[in-house]
């Protein structure tokens, strides 16, 4: 790894030198052609900015391209992977189509998964309810009224067994969107695979596990940062050695964006988290070329079409460049940024919800043109509730139409070389490095989180956008412009019966399990948690196999590590 005092400052300076050149052709055109036209036609040429506050000119020319454009672009499947990480991209294999599933009881979710598989879904994606996200069982007082509401309820391995009933874990790739108790849910998934006689080396999938973005944006943690990071380290080392097809962390910008960040902030804060996890793996004694290929990313695709495409292209280039230059990665797979994309939730409106189909289509197209490896399209009714069967099918069909009818998958990086796209990609990259440099000067990403700096940056951006919406300076069709009377739509409603069913299942498990075996497994886990050098995942697997519950396991950590409160942001 490059030990130079400030790698980020050096890279940033080279970018600024590259940028600082006179665009004589544009200036001449503006003086001789555009300004006289605007004056005679009385057009109002207000300044345009994107979500990242980048000022956009009317037009871009060849002079806006870098002098090293061929080197910075490369070819698909070659360093620095600006044009895509695989030589043939979608001409060889389409992106994985994942629809966010998970609601109510495990039986409900099992039916939804099989429904989506029958309609052509190529990867499973599981959402969990709020109690599960916080490491609570369904019978906790804090869980009352929330069981199954925003995802599927999981309290023990028995719930996982029902979710995947009739599904071959050796033939599917499963993504689980869970963070604070990610190590416990991973243990359940591995234990289930072993019960189904699927070797861990054949288990494919991803667990989100990105705790840093929880402190930055989503706010669902259990312990102080250091305790959660230790658990990620343990997952990293265990999976590197035992589950080579399993991505033990999906470094997530999605929730950073949903919290109100700009595209640049999503890009910069997500990659800063990623670089921290690289540092952590190296400090754990792992070779960067052994564990870096298993890191994956998760981005938001929002409504500003070209900004999103540029963000994803810049992300690939930054990751490859930094892994090679700063961390000394030698293998090509270490340099490849593989990422999942989900269309934006915060752009969806409860008003005129059918408009959301159009928004999702635009955002999905941006993700495909940005080179995503898998894609989730939101459903038109998600501003109201979890998606209904019909809405989720429309969302899946949206991807299939893009893949099979639009021609977007026929050519690799069809916007590569566009004056505007390449200029905007450079801008995104430079502004991300400005944030990297600032975070480094603050003492790193943990200090930036604990001081509240990143949270404050996002809050300020979100507030500015809300003011623009309220003033009508930014348009949301059907919400603050072209408004009309609303007609109710049919939505998915989670019955109280879901909670009752889950409570009964949990009572049955506790009544019939081997209590002594549970106690022994939890005692061993407690001793492992008290030893900072012990890997927790094998002990977690033993505990969940004994049907120790999610909360019984997380409560041990609560006793040992305590909790955490974020700083007051002023």
C-alpha cells in the first residue's frame, strides 16, 4: 500500500491541472451565436445545476475531453474499467434482475419469491422487517405492531427454513438487505445451506452488512461502531477462506442517497467506506488480492439521467485506480467494481402513482447505461406500501423490456466518448476526491462519522432540495406541478395475523428446542465475543443451528459492547 502522507491531495492536484484549460471553441460560440440568439428571442437562460451542485453549460465540445481521454476510458474489460468491467458486458450476459422481496410471514415471502422466479427473476433479494433489522425477536415489546410490515420477520433459523422452502440454495444467488445483525443472518443462511447439504464453497449471494452507512444515513445500528466493524472483519476472514462465492459486504450508497445526499456525496461517502473496509482487511492480515474481489457495491439510480450514468462510470474508475495505486493490488479482479443498483425510492410520489412507472424506467435505463451488474426496479405503489403482486410484476417487466426490446444491451457503453458524459464523469471524479481529501484531513471516515460531519453534509443537501421543491424551483410532476385530485389505488396490507403467526412459531421453537444445547452454544459465543481475536461466525452458526434466536444472540453483544448515540448535529 502506498504510504505517502496524502495520496488524495496528490491525485486531486493532478485532476485540477487536467481540468484547467481554456475552452476557446465554447467561449467563441457563446459570444458570437448563443448570446445574440438569446437577446433577440428574449429567452431566459437561467443557470442550470444538477443534484451535486455542478453548474451545467449549454453544450460541450471536444475541448472538454481530457488530453488523456483514451487512457482514462480504456476499452470494456480493461483498466481503468470506465467503460465496464467485462469485455462483452450485456452482449454476453444480461444483468441480474432482482426484485426486492420480503414481507409478512416467511410463508408470504416464500410465495413471493416463487412467484417472481416463475416470471423470470434471475436473483433473489430479501428485505427484513424493522424488528429484525434491529436484532429483535417478534415477541419483543419493541416489535409490537411492526412484525412483517416493512419486510419479512425472522427470529430464528426456522423462519429462514420456511423462506427458502423448495428453493435450491446451490442454484440461486440471494441478496439479503440487513446490516447491524448481518453476521447472525449470514450464520442462519450458512446453517440452512449445510442442512440442505449445499457446501459453503457453492453458496452464492450477498449480505449488505455495511454498518458505516448505517451511522451515516440509515440509523439502524445495535452496538458502537468498533463492535460492528469487528463482526464485519470476522465475516471477511471467514468467507474469504470458506465461502468464496459469497459477498460478505455490499458497500451501500443507496441509503446515503435516500437520506438526501447528492450524487457526488453518494459516490464519495460510499467509496470512502469501501476504502476503510480495504484498510480493515489488510490490518486483519489478509492479502488485498485475496479479499478485495469479494467486495461489492450498491448504488442508487435517481432521476437525473446523465448524472447517474456519470456517477457509475466515475465509481469504477476511482475504485480501480485507487486499488492499484494506493493499495498495490496486482490481480485484475481486485480492481473490478461490481455493483448492484436500485432505482430511487425518494423520487417516487404517492400522488399520481402511475407516474412512478415512468420514473423507474428512466432510472433503470441510467443504471444499464452506467454498467450495473444487477438491478432492482421499484414498484409504482411503493410510496404507499410494500409492492403488490401486480406492481412488482410491472417493475420486473420494465427490466425485461429494457433488456429484450430497447437495444440498450446491444452495444457496450454506448455513451462512451460523449462530450457531456465524459466531462461530467471527470467532474464527479474530481469532486469525490475533494471529499476523500477532506475526510483524510479529519482523521478518516470514523472520525468524520463520530463528529457528525458526513451527516451534516447530507442534511444540508436534503434541506436545500426540499426548499427548492416547496418554491417550485424543482419540479415533481403530480406533486408540485400538474396536480389533480387523487383516486385511491389497491395496495398490499399486512394483516395482524402475520404477527400472531410469528409469535406462535417462536413459542413453538422455544418449547421444543434443546434448551441445554442453546445455553451451551450461547455461552461459547459469549466467550468468543469477549476475545477480540476470536472469529465469531463459527460460534454464530452453532448457536443458530441450536435454534438460539436472533435477539438472544444480539443481547449478548448488547451486554458486552453497550449501545451508541450519534452526535448532535448543529
